């Protein structure tokens, strides 16, 4: 295994361990925070760098991916407590042999999606993750060096159902009806596909922390969630834990089952260390349901269109609801391209100020 070398000892020691301290239940001085899509189009420095480079070219070029990953860390300094590697969930379907392009204004698009069960034959049989996704490992290695221990680095993957949905729809969709029709008409083939995706995700997931994005899970009924999401995300967390524990590590894993309110209690009983919560969920009720599990989230990204005062007041309520322990702040979904970077700063400062007062 070429990438066995992603050991902590090979990298500069971590100076900011807040997230790990929260997971261990240790004493902290403020609630840690990071933001989904913290590297992205809302940052002028990102738009400038992207101008000459196609989206997936940035993902595939470790120097560029590293540069973009560091942009929010350089800009916000110690207001941020984690970084997330610049990449996309679509690199996994690409590694499985499907062409996926980032179409401006439309998002990720597959010119030849999977339509019928026979199309599964078009997928690469045994994906060699080191070969096909080695560029992500290289980007992670380089970024961990360049971060110099300032903050830990998240690796991530799309969840099996979310990736299956894109691979069948060919792009984002309002209803995901083509993909969901598979679950009802071809349940066996659906499971073959979900397992194929799961088998690529497991060896692919590296980083100091991991987040699994099951962003399309809210499209499913609770029954479909139980049958087509749970078994695969459980396999992923169990295998990732088993593998890393064998190497003497415990890598915290976070799950974002966006929109799946009904699943919080079930998820809180799994080995996932963190449950990311979207903004439609009430912090206090979610805390009661999830008991002592670490929760992450969840302000409406649109809060960042509000004034500094509005942002502060909402942060107070959010932290009141989740509590300052077993909690990592984030948004309820990613940054939008028209967000003002200054308003994200207000949000990060409010989290620092409100939580550090409560932790005194
Ligand atoms: O900073 C970070 O969060 C790390 C980078 C990251 C990106 N995508 C970069 C990106 C991460 C973690 C993702 C995950 C991702 N990608 C998800 C799961 C999270 C979620 O949003 O629910 C999904 C569903 C995707 C697929 C995807 N990629 C979509 C739907 C889009 C289009 C979005 C849009 O508004 O156009 C992308 C493109 C994308 N991924 C961009 C970035 C910075 C913008 C593309 C650009 O620069 O032109």
C-alpha cells in the first residue's frame, strides 16, 4: 500500500486539537467551528485562482487543491478549527469509470449516466484506489505538510446513496425519481451498485477526520433509508474504524444525512463520532434525541445574509440549544457563492465569543 504513510508521525504535530478534545469530552475554552464549502466561490481569492483552471483540474492537481484548501485558513486564522480537503464527491464515480463534468450553472453532470441495470457493466470492475484516486492522497499529504499543524484536515466522501443518485440521474434533480425508481423496481441491482460504491469509498477515506456526505438522504422514505442507506454507511464507519484502529489510530468520522430527521436517534447509536445537522432541525430537540453524541451544525446558510447583530443573536440561540459540550459549530449546509466573506467572519467571531463566555 503506497499510501500507508499517512501516519500522524510523518507530519507536523497538531497545534489545534479542539475537535478531538470535544470528541473525547475534554475541557475546552471555546466551541470549535469549521464550515462546509469554506473553500469556494464566495472567496475572491478562490474565484481568481479558478479563472484559469477547470474545477476537476484543481481537484486533480495537488498544488492547486492544497492552495485552495488553505485559502480560508489563511484568511480567517484561528477563527477556524479545521480544514477540509478541496475535492468533490464526484471523484468516486469518476474513479469507477463514469465521465463527470462540472458544468457552470448546472453543477456536476454525467454525459452518460447509468440508466438500466445492464449499464452496471460499464463500471470499472476492480477499482484500484491508489491509482485512480492517488491524486487526492497526494493533495492530502501536501496539505497536511503546508498546514503545519495549524488545524486538522478533513477528508470526505459522498455517501453511497447520494453518489448512486447522481450516477443514475446524471445531475442534480428535484425529485431524484429516476434513481428512486431503481430502489423500487430494481432493489437487487440497487444493492449491487450501492455495494460497488461502498467498496471504493472504504479504501479511499483518509484524513485526520472524515465526513461522509449523504446529501440526498432526505429524498428517501424512512423505510428506504433503513434499507438503502443505513447498511452501507454502517459498513463504511465500521470498516474505516477497524482499519485505522489496527494501525493504532482512532479517526473520528462524521455523518451528514441531510434531511433525514427520523434517523437522528438511530445514527446516535452507531460508531459515527459526529452527526452533522441541517438547519431545519431544532438544536435543543436534536440534542435531546442524540443524547451525548457530538452534534455539528446547523445555522441556515442564509443567516449569513443578515447583519452582524442578527448573526450574533442567532448564534446565541443555536449554542443555547446544542449546549457548549459535545458540540462543533458549522452551518446547516455549505456556503453560497454570493455570501460576503465578512459575514462569515461575524459568524465565526460570534461562535468564539458566545461559547467562550459560557465555558468560563
Ligand atoms: O470547502 C469544502 O467544503 C471542500 C470542498 C467540497 C466541494 N464539494 C467543492 C465544490 C466539498 C466537501 C464538496 C462536497 C459535495 N459536492 C457535496 C456534498 C455536500 C453538499 O453540498 O451537500 C455535493 C452534493 C457535491 C456535488 C457538487 N459539487 C455540486 C452539487 C456542485 C455544484 C454546486 C453549485 O452551487 O454550483 C459542486 C461544485 C463544487 N464543489 C464547487 C465547489 C467549491 C463549486 C464549483 C466551482 O468552483 O465552479
